[in-house]
C-alpha cells in the first residue's frame, strides 16, 4: 500500500460518526519545590541576587553599632550629630550666645522656688524697662510689665504666676509652684519714655540653686522694642532661648510678631486686663 497521498483515488464511504472520547486529563506535572517566603533583609547587600545569576555572592559587611537603628546615614554624607540639651548646674554660670542660644532647666529647677529675670544695665542705656508676654495652659494670654507700681499676672489673682517689679533694675519673677500653669512667655525690653535706647547690659536669669544664665544685650541695634528671651514649658521642663531681635513699633507689634495674637489692647503697649 502506497503511503503517498492519491488525490484521484475514489472516494471512500464515509465512516459512521464515532463517539467523541472525553479529553484525557493533562498529565500532571510534579509539584514544584516549596519556596520559603522571602525574608526582607536589613543589610545594604547589593549582590543579593548574585547567587541566582550564577555569580559568587559578595558578603555584605556587618553593620557597625553606630549604623544600627531605623535611620541610616546615606553613603557619602557625614553622620548626623545628635545634640544633647544644654543644662545648668547649681551655682554655675552660663552665657547664651548666637552659637549656643538655648538652655534647658531640670524638672527641679522648673518647679521649686522662683525663676527671676533681671535687666542689669547702667543709666547710659536709658530708661529701659522689661515686660513679659505670657500664655497659660488655660489659653489666657496677656502681658505684665512695670509702668508704675508692681504688676501681677493674671490680674486680680490670689496667687499670681508672674510679678513685675523694679528694685535696682527691672525684674520679672515666675512663681514655680504654679509652673504647670505656664505654657510659654517672652521677655521684652522697651523705653518707658519712648526714647531711643543705647542697648547694653545683660539679662540675668537666676534659678533654684543659684544657677545664673546671662544674655548680653550690647549686640542689639536700633528698634523701639527688643525681644530678649523666650521660655517654653516642654513636658514640665523650662527651655530658655535667646531671641535678641530689635523691632520697630510698640509692644503690641512685638508680641504679635512672636505669636501672642490673642491679646486685646488699649494702645500699643497696654493690654485690656
């Protein structure tokens, strides 16, 4: 019988339809080997896929203790320096500067006795007076400054938190028994007679334990009012920051520039109590 295809062969009778057999199930493939889930690596190994590509893997260097933790310094950048809070010890003397403008009091220094601010300056400076804009935990905000007799804050309070007075120099005193009630304050200086001041002298802060923090004022230039120092209550510890910014205008404008915008004013230096 020829195996060639004969196109002229007589047609063969059609075969009866054969039942269609169900398709045989595909041969099952052997199950693939179970692959354990990938575990994310915390190392900086750039050759992690080298073994899969047939290349010898280069082991990643072990991370140094300084690089441990959630944040790593990017390659080529200097390590980030974590700055510790500057502190003052009992009986010590600290001078705030532009390079080192802040100091943090301990919880003991922030809660016992009186925190005393004093503007020590000679008559050559002029009739310099100091005041303080403050904000309490209750949201109450105003100023306390010496323009006549002693001033108290809050006004008409049986236990004032702030007291403004004038002995040899102008002073602001904070009653630390109520330190938790004080949110923040800003010490400012102005001329009582509204004349130009020849800035000089120092703002001196005395804490519990007779620690002294000094802020020289001779670097101030011009301006009608100067913001000298800010105080912030951070989790029960007072943080003092040198501001040293001379501003034109009255006390009202200086307070608003530092965020004390909830004070109602009678004029440019007198709040409504």
